[in-house]
């Protein structure tokens, strides 16, 4: 199939766009509903609801394969229009959907589903509570890691969870590495490691990120040294060496990716309160709906688009009273240029206020790009959406903005308050960077063959120590698979973004 004129190609792309809009809308609707278990539809006929979801996904997979094959067959040397050329190039990438259907279903999808089953089903017994054996990561273990200051309880929780959630999926992940290299091959990429960073459109993305990290590293090193000293004072020199990496289980988070939960131990100026608008939000009768309306006002005040009544009619702002929804904050583009939604089970507190603005930033991105072909509505790269959301979150979390909302009476002009505020942001945002970097560089190395997949766990901790200065609570072995305890690994979702 060859096309000699730009007119013919434009007609083809228009046809693809119309078909894509219909198919993606159907798939997104099915996925949105799938994350609302026990909805009216699924209660009436759960088998039919699941079948509809699978059918929508299957139709979209078939569409992606067709578009990729047709786009590859076009002689791109005849195309002088840069936008047209780029659209065709992007459409040739079908990802895992380019695999033969049998491999896609029986290997790729099966392996991911099996690993997610292990991850979602992981439960442990409580510390010194042999009969309390149904503790899950959310909400039980996450809260223990955040609030407990008992070294032994934290170590027990960390070890047992990584044993149950990670170790059992190791064989599955080794198989997935092979399948991912097949995905790379059918997409004309050298290996799965190169494929993993392909969306960033850099021939040296791994090196690019390392260069940026080295510029940030002095700030992180200072933060790490200060936190280690405070934890050494708290737990004692027999447990915290003054020059060794920090044990990962005492940093307030299962993965040591944020240290905000141990702020009570490490805060520079104890007794100097941090900015917290939660009490005023409660006093003033804030609701999740009001929080989203304020977020919309924030964007319209800088001459951006209103979301419209359909957004408020179709979105989910709080946990439904008649059923439990999977409530990881998310924004949804239904790809029909008018239906945009969020699914956020918001609490009435400062953290949710910032999260609401973050999700509304995604909605604004959808609104601003809705007139473009679907392939151009995605972020410029996988990190772009998150960068915009985080930038907005930083903007609205300032004391000045909270004063504008009437949630903070006045700003305290004292350096100790400023240092506490900036420090609290650093132990969340700066501490997170080397974790994300080490996790995806680990995957790059395993997928590309730069590291032996039979030494996966050792390589993971080598990178954690190299980038983060973090070590496991106890010695680990290749029987373990500690990265598997992080959702994005069994789900095969990139993380460096």
C-alpha cells in the first residue's frame, strides 16, 4: 500500500482519527467503569460487564495493529510536511500490541496479570501478632511504615511484605524480560532497554538523566547527611553508622521514596509549626466539590479553559457510598473532545487540595489539545503531564496562595518557618528523585542485557546505594525480588517520569 500524495495520506489519517476517537472512547469508558467495582451495571450482570470491557480493549488492539501496519507501508520519503511525517511515525509504534496475538495474550498479558495477582494478594502477619495475618499494603502496612518508630516492627513489616509481594513473582519477571525484547524487535528497536526509554526521543536518555542528576546531587547529599545524623541521634550509633547508607525501613515509607512521614524526627526547628490549612478547611465546611471548583477558578484566573458542567456530572470526587472504587487519583480524556473526568476520592485536607489541582492540570492539558489528532494529544513525552501537574501543585501550595483563599491568616516572617517549610518539600520531592532514577535505570539495564537478569536483585540494590545512599534492612539474595514489591514493576509501567 503506497500513497503518492499528501492529500491521500491526509484522508487516510482523517479516517484513522475518526475511527480512533470512537474506539478509544469505548475503551476508556470500559476502563473507567472497571475501576468502579460493584457499580449498578456490574451488579446486574458482572460477566457481561467484564465481557464488554474485554471486547472494547480487543477492538482497540486490532485498530492499533492495523494503523501501525498501514503507516509502516507508506513511503515517508514522499512526505515533506513535518507534522504529517511525525504523525505517521508515531502511528507506526504499536507497543506490545504489535506482538503476534498469541504471544500478546498468552505471554505478555498473562505474565503481567499473574504478577499483579501476586502483588494485589500479598498479605502478612503483624509484628508479634501471629493471628493478625491479613494485613495489606493499603491501608495497613503503609500506615505502619509511616507511623511506627519501632525498629523491629518496621524491619518485620518490610521483610515480610517484600517476601510476599516481591519474591514470588521473580520467575514471571524473568520471563517478561524475554517477552519485552520481543516487543522491542517487532517495533524495530534494538533491545527492550532502548525501547523502554524510546518515548523520550533521545539517543542517550540514560546519560542525559545522569547528567541532570549530578547537578542535583549536592543538594541531595546534604539532605541525606542531615537526615542520617538526626536518625543516628534517634535510633543510636549502634544502628545508624555515621558514614554508611541509610536502612530503607526507617524512612517512613515502604520504598524509602519519600521521607515526609518521619518529619517529626528530622524537622530542623521543632515547635515551629508548618503551614497547614486543614483545620481552616474543616472549619469553613470545604467539600471535595468545592475543592475542584476552586481549582477550576485557579486555571480560569490565568486565562485557561473552564471545564464545563459535564465534567462535574461525570467525575468522581469522593468514595461512592454504595460501593468501593479503586481510588488512585487519575484524570481521564474520553477522546471525544468534550468528555473529560477525574477520579479522585478526596479528603478534606491540605494534601488533597494540592492533589486536586494536580489532576485538574491534566484536565487542562486535555482541554488545550482536544482539537489535535489523537496521536498529538498525549504529552510531549511521558514525563510532560506530570511535570505540569507538579509545577501547578508547587504554585498552589505556597502560603501566599493559601492566604488568597482565606485559608491562612498571615504569613510568618521568620526564617525558621521558611526553613521548615522548604525542608518538608525537599524530603518529599528531592528524596524521591534518586528512587525513581534507580528503579527505571535498573529496568533499563535488565531489559537491555547490561545487567544479568539472574543478578537482578543485587543490581537493584547496587543502584539504590549508588543514587540514593539507601540499603536494605538485612542482607538480600537472588532468591529475593525486592523491586517487585513496587506496583509499577509487575504492572510494567515506566516510573522515571
